[in-house]
């Protein structure tokens, strides 16, 4: 027999308390009835009954487990690439303190919800690069997020198809992963100057990879800081204004069976994004077999309660007048 909760100290304290209280009870009983005729064998029967169900309570508390059985525990997880737009427009301040700074803050909270999943980071503008490969290491991810800035990538426009194509390529190297466990979080203000999106969407559907788009910015937009000034629009010689363009992001999410979310000072849809990712079915990443024993405390508890009820409803006569 195996004891699930072998707290000998607690059991000893309870037994000692019961013993002291019951001795006090017996002493009082003897003093009150010392001049009366006492049925000693009936007194002993009642005392034995109470000791019996108290001992059964202690055994139940210790958690007696009988028999051995093996149980397979499966570990499930998802593979998630987070693609982050680092074009100059992500420095716009229509979201305080800036689009990119808000994204970095929200992503730190997001990845904490997926500690059992592999997460990778892709950064992009006109080109896409792996900033962090798929990993379980939350500390490494946090360090990479801290270092994100628009100077890490060449800025000659934004190609939203580039990070999606790179994610597909990296996913394809993990042949043992279930397609249902693969997804992409695409974070951008929606500006797109690429021309290969249709082909990429077809590939995503072929691989059953879902894309969850996160639009960053506002419809009114704002200027884009650069040094001590702002970025100028060369065609008008006026300050360039970057606005959230959600149509492309919504299309990508819709055509890959994903969802579209927004983040701004008015819209805070990160919790909904986390919930959507959590609902995805993960793939089995590993399993282990453990030995388990069945806790039989209930039988001892049931017997103790039965004796206690019997003690209450059928009191034994201990005194004769």
C-alpha cells in the first residue's frame, strides 16, 4: 500500500488531540458517575467505536493507494511564427508611444501565454529575415523583442508576402509537425507594395497554415518621426502621413481561415487574439509513461462516517439507575 499524503506530523497531532480530549471526557464521565452503577463493558464498546472511526478518518487523510497502473501523458504544443513589420511607418505615433513600441509591449505579454509552444520571430519590410527561430525559450524571445527597431531591416517599402513565404519555408523543415499546429501572427499597419501575395495565399492554404492578422494604427494616421523631424512625401514635399490599411490584412486572415484583429489606443484586441490562438489544436510533441496508483481514501472515509452516524443515532447505554 502506498500513502498519497504521508504527513506523519499532522496525523500525530490529530491523534494526540483526540487522545487528550477523549481522556478528559472519560475522567469527567467517571467523576459524574462514580457513585452510580456503570456498565463497564458498554462503556468500553462505545469508546472502541469512537476510536475505530477516528482511526479510519486518519487513514483516509493519509490517502491509502492500492495497486499500480501505467498512464501515458501526452505533451501537446503549437508552432507559431510572429511576423513583425519594421518598416519606417511603424514609428508613427498615432498609437502612443509609437506603433512599434506598443507592439513590443503587447507581444511580451502574448508570448507568456504560450510557454508550452514553440514561437519564432520574423522581421520584415521590403525583405524578411528570421530574428529568432522556433524555440520554447521565453527568455530568448523576450531579449529579441527588446532589441526590435526599424533599423534592423532595409526600408524600401513593405512586402507583406515576404514574411509569409519565409514562414512557409521554415515550417516545411519540420516534417514531424502536424499541420494543424502551425500558424502565423502577422503584425503590420497594412501597407503593401509586393506583388506575390496570391501565390503565397495558395501555398498557405495547401499547407493548412492559418494567419492571424493584427492591424496596428488608426484610420486618421500620423506623421512618421525621423531624427529631429519627420519623413517627407517626395511627391508633395509635405510630411508623409501613415494610415492603417486593413484591407490586405483582412484578406489574408479570411483566405487562410484565420482572424483579423486591431490594436490602437481605442481598440485593444490582444486578448481576443490570444484566445483565438489558444483554441487551435496542438500537435503531440512528446509523451511519457508514468506509474499511477488508485487512491482508496473514499472507502475508509465512508466506513468512518458510517460508524460516526451509528454512534450518534444509536447511543449505547452506559448507566443503570
